C-alpha cells in the first residue's frame, strides 16, 4: 500500500509517495525531478509547527507542506515514520540515483 501527499502550486508540482520499502519525492521546479529513496538512506525527518514535512538524505533536504486535516497526509507521515523504524530489508525497492 502507498500513500501520497500532493502539494502542487501554479508553478510547481510536488508530491511525496510513501511505500513499504521507501519514498518517492518529486519536485518539478527549476532543477528538480523525481527522486527515489529507501528508508535506510533517510537520515532525519522533521515536521515543523507550520506543517512542513522535511527529510534529509545526506546533505540534501526535501520539504513539502502537508495538510494535517487530510487523513491521507496523516497516514503518509505515519507510514513513513513506521518505515523508518523497521529493520533494514534487502531488495524490493528500486533505488534511482541521480545521473550527472
């Protein structure tokens, strides 16, 4: 099962898909694009008082606003946190690394 948080604006398309083996983050503004991460790659997750969900992978930080009034947004955050607490799994999620 997967959950999606969409945070699109007129000029930017942003979403976060939470899967059992990792997350997909997409931002189509400037140099953005779709990025896939396993839970083992995620170093830190933060939910700000202004309802902005951020996660860090290495030196990069990915953020998008969430609506805590939407059930799917709350479920996505909970699923992400549960995924981070599970022990490392082998295989399953195709990790895409950026190309130079």
